[in-house]
C-alpha cells in the first residue's frame, strides 16, 4: 500500500475513533485510561499520526462496545469466539511485550 493511501486510511480511522469516543461522552483522557495508554497516543490515533495495533483495536472494541473497522472483521470474529479468560491473557501478554519493548 502506498504511503498516501495508508495515511488516508489512518485519517479516516482517526475520525471514526473520535466520533465513537465522543458518542460515548468520553474525553481522550478517559479513553486512554480505559485502554491503558497515554492520552497523547489517543490524540495520535485520532489525527492519523499513528496506527493502532490489533490487540488494542480489540480492547477498544470491548471498551466502546462497537466494531471498529472493516479490516478487522476476521480478526474480531476470532477474538469474539475466544473465552474471556483467553482474551484477558492475550491482552496481558501484549502489555508485557509492550513494556519489554519500551525498555530496549
């Protein structure tokens, strides 16, 4: 995918995220806390400056109680089929990996 196309997709996603967040009457701070990320990261997603990883997408879907993006349909179908304890373990693993990666 070309950079322009990728940037356009990120901007569309960011606009959708902002609309979903606002429809739930959540501030960027509140959503960030619910997702376990910094508020500045939510701003980056909403402006199209950063791309959200698949596990965070899934976590966001649960937090906002909505489907996030068509591209995630197959991943989310698998995710939704997982028992809650498996979802929790995957989220924990992703957070451990993120922390380990930040320490590098």
